[in-house]
C-alpha cells in the first residue's frame, strides 16, 4: 500500500496542486527562516518553496521509504540541500528546541497519534518558534462532518491511513500551541494554521 500511495500521489494530486494547493504551499513555506523541520514530507511537494537565503537548514522526516526516494529526486531537481530521516513524528529523533520552525502539510490526518505528534513538534521547536500547518480537517458543518465520518473507514484503507474527520485544530490548541493564524478554505475542510510555541 505504502508503495502505491507513493507512486500515485503526485499524479492524483496533480490537478488540485496546479489549481490551488501549490499556491498555499508557496504562501506558507516561502517566508520561513532558520532551521526548519518538515514532518511527513512525502514526495517533497514543498521543496520548491524553501529556497531563500533566510532558511539555514531543511530537515525532513517521513516513514514511507518510497516517498523518501521521490523526495530525494525532487530535492535534486530544485537544487535544495535537504537532510532526510526515516521515522514517525510520534517520536522525533531530534533535540529539544533544535528547530526555529516545524512544518506539516496534509500530514496530521494520517498520523496514528496526533496528540503525541503535537507534543513532539513542540518539544523540537524552540520556545517562541513557529509551527505551520496546512491540513484537511473535520468541518464545523454538522452535515458535512457526518459525511466525513461515514467516508473515513473506506478512505483510510484507500489513502494509507488518512482520516477525513480528524479534528486537527482542536488537538493543536489542546497541545498548548498558541494559534495566531487559522484560515479556512472550502467550507472549513482545509485549514492553514500558524502557531507559536509558547516561551
Ligand atoms: C497525504 S501525504 C502528504 C505529503 C506531503 N506532506 C504533502 O504535503 O504533499 C501524508 C504523508 O504523511 C506521512 N505520514 C503518515 N504517518 C506519519 C507519521 N506518523 N509521522 C510522519 N509522517 C507520517 C505519509 O507517509 C505521507 O507521506
């Protein structure tokens, strides 16, 4: 499953990327600074937007080895020096406060333990550092959320563990991250979050 998900990911996402998601990636990634960690980096779709002199180091962590292979090719194409780690964001192999910014795009829907992932993101992010996300989430619309609940079991099997109905914003806030930007798209199915790791 992990292999096919990796092989098909860019092709399936292509039309949506071109129309819309690439713009969001550019918006949230291109202004980042310092040492950046991206969890669940997948095929490296954000890599083209890191290239700026304010970014010192880009480190990625991803469990799926087939995704990592594709991301390595993408890093070469865009000539971005990237450090690759294979692993899960529930246990990050990094020091406390090692990063100025932690990024995740379309990842929290797929992790097994979102609360643990937010704790780990906070631990490795320096105090006052940024935690930046773009995610699809459980909507506030009761009827749409009910549909997300019905579709999630089949969707999870089809899309490598992805939950359509994950309440990522709630987990983020409960983790103690101070949310400073919460911008909703498409009836709140997609949300861009910028959070600060409290001092
Ligand atoms: C929908 S893809 C998104 C990939 C990429 N972030 C993007 O924006 O295109 C979800 C990614 O999360 C990764 N993932 C799943 N569980 C994870 C975990 N526990 N820790 C880190 N990444 C995980 C998957 O392997 C996959 O690459």
